[in-house]
C-alpha cells in the first residue's frame, strides 16, 4: 500500500523569488514520488481513493508513492509552489495561486466529466 498520509505540516517558507523548475526534478532519478491533494469535504472517501491511486502508481512506476492531504488549500499550494512535492491535485483557483508563485508549474491533466466527456471546472 502507498505511504499515504494525512499531513498537516505547514510550510514555513514563503520564498517567492525562487521558483522551482519542474524539469529539474525530471532530470533526476526519483527514489519516490510525492503528491499533494487539496482536502475535500468527504475525507474518508478521499482516503480510500488516495490509497487506491497510490497503490496503482506504485505498481506502474515501481516507486514508493507518498500522497499528502494537508489541512488546508494554502499548505497544498505551498508544497507544490516550493517544489516540495513532484505532483499536485488542485482545483482551478488553487492552481492559479500556485502558478503565480511558481511560473514554471504546468498542468498535465484535467478532470473529464463522465456525462459530458468534457473538462469540468468547479
């Protein structure tokens, strides 16, 4: 099972002048993959999905996967903007805030609504 954990670690660094280049991480051989997800209202359901996702990624990548769900959106934004995680699951507004802090962040996927087959923004 993934090393999934609910993490309320607050980032103490707000260094806005040092954006991390995501390509720098891709040039290095990762020993594990760290992902942050914004918290949701149904934390038990989110925990189950997080564990399934971590297990799937571990199997496909052959790496330990650590998925963090912090107490609040700002901590999730801090973690991705400061390069403390390699991936993030963010909503549109959280992504905009993170992108303002780190201009080198790039989205790689969008949620597709099963009913419409189109990207969905909430």
